[in-house]
C-alpha cells in the first residue's frame, strides 16, 4: 500500500509552532508519499455525542465530519499535530479523537480493524523547557494507538511560545529531518510494557 499521510492540525492559531515543526518534518517525506493537511480550526466539527446505549451512530456523509472520517480511513499514517495545551492535546484535537468513539460504533465502518496496523504520529510545540510535561499528550496518543492496534511513531517535540519560536529550536529541527523515517513499533499500553 502506498503511504498516505494525513496531518490533522489542532492548533487554535494558524501557522503556529506545531504546524511549522510538522511541515519541516513533512518536507523530508519522499515525493511519492501523498500528504493531506486538515486544519481543525478551519474545519470545525460538533462536540461528540455518546449514543452507544441509545442508538447506533450513523456514518457522516457530508460536511467536515465526513471529510475527517474519509481522510482518516484513507491514511496509512496519521499525524496529530497539536500544541501542548494545559499539558495535553488541544480542544480541537480532543474533539476529533472523541469522534473515534462514535466511528468505532458505526455499523459497516469497522473502524478498529481498518486502523489496526496503521501508524499514529504526534507533533507538538510546548513553551516549557522540560519535555516531560508533555507526557500526558504522549500518553493520550500512545494509548489511543494501542487501543486500535496501531503502530506509534512517538511525538516530535519542539520548544516555542511566540509564533516562529520553534524555528530557533535546532534540536527539534534536527529531529524533524528523520522523524518519519524511523520504524514505528506496535503501540502498547504502559502497563503492558512494564511486564
């Protein structure tokens, strides 16, 4: 299967540090790798409504939710590019991930089986110098990938607060050059790794 990357941008600010870092990493992908970029701020989706005990979810056929679902299903590699907001993913990103719960319960979609074996990546910019503060964000993405049987390529971390700051983070820019070239292992829950 030809690799197809979907970049889901979760920032509340366009052209922010997270997007800049993601685009630097994407520049390193081979030219034959398809890339699709969807900015969640420009493609708003409704809050997720949990219907699992009331009725089945219906596959969206139009609008931003249908666009995101179709793009997600078509991607071999899914990149969540969310700045670190209050030590986790942004509200835009969380809303998108919440809809995965509905897609898991949409008849005929087989979302979990479709996503199994594909690769989830993360890119984030944070204003804190200690990268360990991003552990909740990393855990959210890793555990989501583990639940779906996906591979997890990790999270490319960069430092920046004001627009463009991340371009001064030479270590992050160096990591971006090879970030998508690494082999992504099958995601595992932390408790599985400790055994």
